[in-house]
C-alpha cells in the first residue's frame, strides 16, 4: 500500500545512483539512469523475471517496478539504455499491477522519481549509503506468517473483548501530538492497516545514523502475520495511516460508584448457568462447567432462546445461582470476573445454526463454591487482588500465583 513507501526514502535510494563525473561521454543524468536500470537488471537476473507491483511484493521490487514503468515511458531514455537491455526489459509487456492505484499511488511515485532523476540538487548528495548497505541496515520488513500465532491469539481476542466492553479505548494518532517512538514499548497494541498490531518484542536500543535512538521490533498482527521493523518505521506508519490508532491499557474502572454516569446502572445480576448440552466435553465436565455473566435485565428472558444461541452452546441451560448487586458498572464487572477466571476458560468451538464456527468465551471450569467466594470478594472490594488457580481449585492472590509461595 502507499503507506508502505516513504517518498523521502525513495528519493534517498535514487540519490545513491548520483555520479557527478562523466563516463564515456554520457551526462551525469544519463549515468544515474543507467545505474538505476542496472539495479533492475540485477533483480531480473536473480529472480528470472521483471519486477512487479503488488502489496505482497518486497518494497525494493515495487520500487524497481515503478522505476521500470517510468523508464519504459520515457522515449529519450531508450536511445542510451537499449544497448544495455540484454533482457528485453524496455520492450517487454507492461507489468501487471496486482494492487490498485488507490493502494499504490503510482502517479505520485512516478512524479517523485522524475523529480529525483531530473533535479541534480536532489540527487547530488554526499556520504549516502548504497542500496545494499541500506538493505542490510534498514532491513525494510515485510509481513510474514507468524509461526507461533496460537500463543498470541488469546491476547487479540481479549483486546477485542476489552474494546467491546469499553475496558480499553483507542486514541487517534496525530503527528506532533506528543507521542514519541520511545513510547512504543513491549506489550502495547495498535491498529494499523485495519489490523490490530501487538508489540511482542523490543530489541536492543541502538543509535541510528541521524543520531536518534531506535530499536528493532517484533510486531504480531491479528491476521496471523508478523513483521520485524524499526520502532521509527512503526511510528511513521501509524502517523501516515489515517485510521491508525493506539489501544489504551485496560482499566477496570469503578465497579461500585457513589455517583452514577451513563455507563452505570442501578443494579445488576451475576448469573451462573449450567449447560444441558450433550457435547462430549460438556458432558464430561458438567458439574464444574459454568457460564458466568452479568445482566441488567430479566435473566429468564435472556435464556429464552438458549438452544438457538451458540453463546449458550446451542442447548438449554439451567440457572445454578444468581447474585444481585447495586449501583455497579455492569460491563466492567463482567469483564473483571472473566479476567479472574480466565485460567479456567473452556476451549470449545460450537457451530451456530448456519454452520458457522463460534468460540464461546463465558464458560469456565470452576466449582460453584469458588464463584460464591468471588462474589464475596467483589462485595468487599478485594477481587482485583485475586485470580483463579485451576490446579488448587481456589482463588489465590496474584503474587501467590506468581510463585511467591512455597
């Protein structure tokens, strides 16, 4: 996409071919064009084909494809390039673009290319690195399949739940609004190119040629891909993406409030349900498998169509227990309960009535007495200090769960 290409870096790359002295009677401009054409030829030798456009292509291949389009269209270049064209690149068929002009602004790139070729003030730079050096130093990253995506998938699902329940929010990126690349740290989530991006790893900090500090990131995306890019590259991409956003850290917020706001309700009911499904996994764990949620309405009405709802495992359910609480933030309370019992969340996939796979998220392998304990800790305000330990079948304090006990 257009966001993947930085026009300043494009101009710098073209500037690498600047050679102020004449060779063989050719002008400096002709020498620069020939040098650029030789880069395309080397690509063709290595890959056995001309460079092509396309979002899935390497950034350098896309650059060469734009450059070749431009050289093909400039008749004045043919006279001195044809003797070098041993592969027939100039006379070959036009490259078929697999990306739309909306995704890659070809006109803007070609105009920038033309300016860079024709204006010696742009191309006659000093102490510039070669394209090969840039490749090694910058290592402009492409997205590749993430081999251990199963490890990150639950994180993306939790972020989706947090956003839906307003536990997390998003903040739009505005340039010069105070967000620095140094603020990009491990564990953060962003929205980039329509995908949720997770900063899984931050490498060693180093000093870039311009004197600023930078670091290499491993960024995993919600579509199962990942990329290895510089922190400044991620920052720049987020600035350029009009829909790019930063996802805030989760905040449980007030569960019980002295003053109500638009998100608060007068009362809420924590409900605990047991499924009557004949699914083998459900049948084997029926006594300890419970759906735990919070509602502000009539629980009976909520369960009326359970057998048609994959959220209820496409089966009838029975109410095991209910607990009524007052002046609570219902959505945030439910999200907190699910966080507490997350280690015991049931991993099951159910087909809805249209055959679509659904993964219910509110079913937990938790004994009833533990739910009672959790409700008591909600009432006394200590629940945020606890998490469920499936091995011990009880709530434990978070520091205890971390291993600070014998």
